[in-house]
């Protein structure tokens, strides 16, 4: 099958035309549309993606805290007068290390003891700032909460606590447990977001104060420090998601915000407009330069790929996948061609039709994988024991066919007997099938009046007679 390059040239021309057209259109429209696209699409989509990832990163610690709150060991321990403190310390330490939390904790409502993986850390006291969270949580109707707070017993860094109430069988609160994450954990996420999305990401509270931001990157302390944002502050501190414009030191910025209920904070995603318009302009010039090169590369890849696929398809269309022999279609074409040559050159041509005896029994009892091995091994024997000029093909199933060039009926019978004998004596076939493997053969020679159908029909009839005569034999027709 001849490979046609015309389609490749057409594709190349189309790709080049499309590339050039898109480059020109992009140049004319990109500067105008980049800002709108950034405002209406990129920023809202990015903030939704970041919001989803933050929720995912909070879900696992929240599940761990929930598991602790429902652990019967904790419930029983609080109900049994908290008699073995080391037992609860080991439990909290195991959870903390297993899930790599910054801290794990347990507060008893009865004793007001505050336990951590280091032991009894504190005692809940209405006068202590470290205890206020528990008193507020106790009054709340919520079963769990997330709050970002300081605890002087754990250092000076801001900590995100995930708190869950522990209830007894009467659904009365007997304590609280949960996990704590350093806000540096969130700051690391913000760095990843900046590197991935090319936006500045930070959190502010209801007063506009920047609570969490990437260290040494975001130096803004409060949104009200920027006059244009201060004038829009009432709208900024609202629910949902919205994009705001402002200018600082001659640079245009877009700010998108989304309220995160779990943290009671506002997620801010900020973009410097010039960064994106400059990138669009640079991209245009790069597109002009690389357009021709890319087109040539695409054309080269298309040629290689299509040619490779063409070769594979050609082989699949003409060869049997299991034995790698020519298939029936290919054999038909070869036979038709050789019959025409025979008529022109008055040469001899013979067929040997082969069928494996009792092959269905081998497949049914030994499995199809063994049957495949038998077929492959037989194909190798046939190929090895005929001349290079002869044509061996798999007809289908357990049937094979051989086209013997320049061979009359007598020579075909001799070759057929050699093949029958080689197969019957094959130790490899006997090893695969765990019994002797034999073949039946039908032999015929082409006459002047033969066409493809009559020759094949006569060979098939001879094979049928061989199978009916006890198998492992040769019948000529």
C-alpha cells in the first residue's frame, strides 16, 4: 500500500494558515481582551480552585478531629475520672505523629484540664486568654469549629485549631478534642498558589487586617492602607466572590475576594495587570517567530506519525497478530497474483491446506493460552520446512495454507509429507499440548481453468477428506 504524502502537504498548509491567522488575530485582540479575561475569568476561576484546595487541606485534619471526638476510648476515659494521664498522653502523641499534626489536644469539661501530647498543658480558666476559645465553644450550638488563635503554651505563632465536641451517651458535652496546624502550613500553601497561578494570595479578617500572608512577599498590613480599597471596603467585606480594581504607585491591580466560612476570613487573590498584558505582548512576538518553526515541526511529526501508523495498519490488515503470518486477505491477493503469472509463464502452482487435528480438545482442556502456543509453534515449523519462495499463511482458527511456487502435485505431496512428519515428531508441540499433535493436509495443483475460488474449494475438499479418513494424513485432489 503506497504512502500518500498529499494529505500531509494539505495538513501542513492548513496548519500554517491557521497558525498565521490566529497569530494576527491574537495580536489585534489580546491587548484589549487580556484585562477583561483576567477580571471575568482567570481571577474568579483561580480563587475557586484555591478555595477548593484549601477546603481539601482542611478536610483531612477535620476528619481526624472528628474521629477523635467519636473514639469510645476518649469518651470512656473522660467518664472514668481521668485516672491514667499517661494513657491519654500516649494516645494524643500517637495521633499527632501518625498524621503529622502540629498538636493534638483534649479538654475535660469536668476537670477543666487541657491535655496535649506533652502532658497536662493548662487548666481552663475564665480569666486566661488561652481558655476563652473553650468557653465560647461550650456555649455554641455547633458541634465543631475552626478558629485561628494564639496559645502562649505552644509558642508565639498563630495556630489554626480544629475543635470537636465530645458527647456522652446522653448527648451532653463532656469535653473537646481536636488538632492544631501552624499557620505556616497555610503560608506554604499560599506560596504554592503564587507559583502555580502567578497571583498574590492572602487572608484578611472582617476589619481588613492581613491575618495570613506569605512571609516576605506580601507586606500590606491592612486593606484600609490603600485609599482606593478603603473607599470600597464596605463592598469588599461582604459575602460571595467579587472583583475590585485599584491603582497603587502607578500600577493597576485586580483584587478578587471570597469569604471562607470555616475560617471566618476573606481569601484575597490579587493580580498586577501589567504582568499579564506584558506577557500577552511578549507572547505575540514569540508566536510570530516560532509560527513557521512550529508548523515545520508539526509537519515533520505528522509525516513520522502517519507513516508509522500506516505501516502498522498495513501489517495489521495483511498479517495475523498471533503467528505473524500473512492472513487470509493477504493470501487471497498473493494467490490471485500468482495465478495470473502462472497463466502468463505456464508455471506450476500447488496448494497445501492444513488443519490441526483435535485442536478444539486442546483448547478446551489445556486453555486458550496453550492453544496459542501450539499455533505459534506450528507456524514456525511450517515456515522452517518450506522454501523461501513459498508462501505460508494462517487461514483462520487452526487452519493454515501454503502456496508452493513451481511445484506440481507430486512435489507438493512430498513437501506435505515432510510437514506432516515434522509436526507429528515435534517434542515442543507435544510438550505444550501434553499429547502428540498431528495435522491433516489437503493438496491440490492449479490447472489452466482454475481461478482463486475453484482452487481453494478443491484444496478445502481434499482437507475435508483427510479429516474424514482418520486424520494425520494427506489427501490429494
